């Protein structure tokens, strides 16, 4: 019986790996020439953290006028982009797989500096909690330490995530900063969540998978400990939540529950329900009807920056 269960788990895991491999082989990556034609300058494979023999890297996307030697005169809004892949697959390179729809490329063209990050992934018997969170926290600190060279405002770092990446982005906006890092904070000023999980225990119950990637990610850690909904407090970062009403992988109830928790605590937020959309859309939604969410992002960020005395 145990051997049969092990085989079922292995088949499920191989299926997930096959999907990841399909993304790498079927969808051609954007080349440096493609990026140049879009008016974007990229600095690739920058090491931002070395831990336990693991070298974590990131790519920085600049508007062309912000990438020169006088970058320090700019104080642009910066976006930390965290890829999805069920915490066990994917890569920062998938953010540039389609230049026509890539959200981060469009943000860079619009004048923001975008940092796309890789983080430690989980595998069978090798959970990546809390290592993945530790990695993206360090990416935020790297951005703050290098703010003058990047030409960014260290007080205007936004976390953008898709799916599992949105889960990590939301944690950056809810969990308190652990401190003890030379006084450099890992908190973000706002969160943009695309179809992210917020209650991991409920997600596991809903999906009924023999080997749920959430469990692979967590290992023996209680799901509530890694669930953003558990950590919502009044001082959390403002959040813009996008979710498709026909999402079968991460149900929209996940974002609805987070929005309700944010509402109870008085945290500035907005939930955008994308009618008929399934899992995996970009800011340009192609089906069931075309819709561009980029204006929603900029309107929300403007409302955040205009808070207080500004």
C-alpha cells in the first residue's frame, strides 16, 4: 500500500515537472535584442544572496534613460517580481517569455525599475519553507542597499507575485521584519498579487491532491504558519489583489478571504475579480474577454503614494 502511494506521489510530481519543462521548451524566451527593441535595458544574473551553497540570482530591468552612469539621480518606484510555479518550479526568466503580454516588461517600459528574482524551490523530501521567504526578503534588502545605483526610491518598493510568488509577495507585506540585518528592512510599501494563495490549509483541503505541492513546500510546518491570512495586522502594506472567477488551481475564495481579513484590520486594499479568467493570466487578460489591468495597477499605486502628507 505504501509503495502504491509513493508511486502516485511520484507521478503527480513528475507531472508538475513536465509542465515546468513545457514552459521552458515551448515558449521561446525574449532575447537581449528583443528587450532593446522594447526600450528596456536588462542586467542579468546578479547574485543577491549565497546561503548554504545556494547562489540566488536576479535580473534588473531598467527603462533606458535610468540605466546609465547617472542612475543615482533617479528615485523611481521599484517592483520586486516573484515568479510562480507551485513553489517547486518556474524561474524569473518566465517573466519575459512573451514580450507582448509580459507584465514586468510593460512596467519597465512605463518607467519603473523591475527586479525579477529566483528563490529556492521545493522538491520531494526537500521543503523550501522558510528558505524561499528568506530569499525574497534578502532580495528586498539587496534593492534597498543598492538603491542609489539602481536609481530607485527605497521607500517605494512594491512586491508583485504570480500564484506561489504572490503568496511570498503577500508575506512580505504582512509578516513583521525579522531585523538583525544591519538595519535594512525587508518590508515592502505595497503588494500586487495575481491569483495568490492566502490560506494554505484551506487550499490543501480544496484541491484533494495525493501530493499537493503546498505540502511539499511546507514539509512538517503547519500550514497556518505560512499563510498570509494568519498574519494580517493594521500596519500591513496596501494590497491590490487580482483573481479570476474561474480559477480551478487557486480558487478565488483565497483572495476573497484575504480581502475580508484586510478589511477587518483596516488595511488599504482592492480585490479585482476578473470574470471568467483562469489561473495564469498577465496584466493583459486575453480570455474570455480582453482586458488590460495595467491601468488598475497604476491607479492603485498612485492612491498609495498620495496617502499621508504627499
